[in-house]
C-alpha cells in the first residue's frame, strides 16, 4: 500500500487515536512539506482554508491561526501553566482545550453562554468567587458582549492576585478608536460594520485603553514583534494578531 492509501486509512482513525500514535504516520506523508501546527505538531503542504487568512486550519487538530499563535506564545511562558493553576476558559475552543488537557495538571473550568462548556454562564454575571482563577483565557469573546464594562469588571473580580487574563479580539488597525453604534443591530448591518453578524463593536487601536478601564495593566504582544517571517510562515500565523495580557493594575 502506498503512502497516500495508508494516510487515507489513517484519516478514518483521526480523532480516535492519541496524537503520539498518529504522529509518526503523519510524518511519512508530510515530511517534505512546508507548514507545521504549533499545537499538535502536524505538518502539511498547507493548512485548510489557506486562501482565507484568519481561518487557516490544521486538518489534524482543528487549530486556527489565533490558536497556533496563542499556543506558541504560551509555550514560552510556562509559568502561566504551572501545576495546579486554576484556569478559566471562555467559549472554549476545542483544539486549545485539548492541548491544555494534554498537560493534565490544572484545575480547569470552561464557561460559555451557549451549551457545550462545563458551566453555562454570562461573562457579565460570573458565578465564581472573587480571585478564583490564576489564568483566564478569553479569546474572541469581548467583541460579542454588549456590556463591555460589566464583562471587564467580572474578569477583574475573579482573577486571583498575581494572575493573568489573556484577551484576543479582532482589531482593525486602521481605526484609531473602537467603532460601536447602538443603532446597528441587524446581522447584515453588523457584518458590514463589525466584520461578523454577531459582533457588537469593532475594536481599534485604543483596545488596550478600553481593556485597562476594567482595572488592568495591559500588555499587548503582536506576532510580528515576537517572531520572524520564517516562524510566521512555517506556522501560518497572522503577523498582526495580538495577545493582550491583563494583570491587576
Ligand atoms: Zn494541529
């Protein structure tokens, strides 16, 4: 059986076998090719959706550009993933949750307004005591929340002393200030104004100041400031993506 037929068979097993079992077989197929997932280590000729920046997805673990960036970033900051860390993960992205669970040493809680997370709750009314979490991951959530101030207040409230909250959102770098208009309510109008039918604002270059209003010190980490073009290309990251790290002010 040639390599392609082997891989066809193995694809049927994908998701049923642990990554460590599948990895040697994937590398038979992909060893000559050019991109590599930071999360699961898979190598491909290209990621799915390669013509749609932002959505270039790993065919093996499902990780997208922002997940690959966040995982790469976290790998260099393992102090945030110390054993016993209490982690709160909003709107949990499955690829990221799976990677965190491979480390298997946290007290992990996932939350979403929709079904699918461990706890169904509203970020503006979190059912947790003050200072409950050492690391909060809140990626692509804030742009959906009407009451930004209440969400930030809750993020600050449940963060433990010395803890960190990671926020990622779409940002329009061409805008000096965040755009929001309460009269824009229809899905079509929101798609035009805010890039997606269920977004309620489009963040601009004032994003750090807005997050700081919740009582945080905010440190932005932009992909192209941390990694050279070869790394960005190999992992197919978005060069302008930013991770905002919030700590108590
Ligand atoms: Zn992957």
